[in-house]
């Protein structure tokens, strides 16, 4: 199992390969998501009335753990 978190100044809904995973934040901290090892399409829909500068990213997620998840960075405009 692999782990990642979304780094973004806003809050949004996170999707892995088109499947809804939940909100990007757990209170005031980034939520940690789990997925299988490999290439995934990670996307986010902003909830703060903004638009993600890059709403989807195709990334390889491997060699992670819950303590050191991969950081997937989104920007809101």
C-alpha cells in the first residue's frame, strides 16, 4: 500500500483514477490517502470557490509510508 497527501492552500475533493476519496483536509491538516503502487491520475476539485491551476496530475506513487507520504501539490487560482 502507498500513501500520499494533497498540498494546497485551499480545501477540495480528491479523486484517484476518477474515484472520489474524500476531502483533502482532515480538520486543519492534510488528509493522508492510500492507494496501490503504480501510476495514478490524482485530481482535485476546489471547495473554496476557486479553480485548481492544474486540476489533474498523472504520477507514480511508490516507496511511501504513512509517516512519509508523497506530497502532491496543487495550486488554486
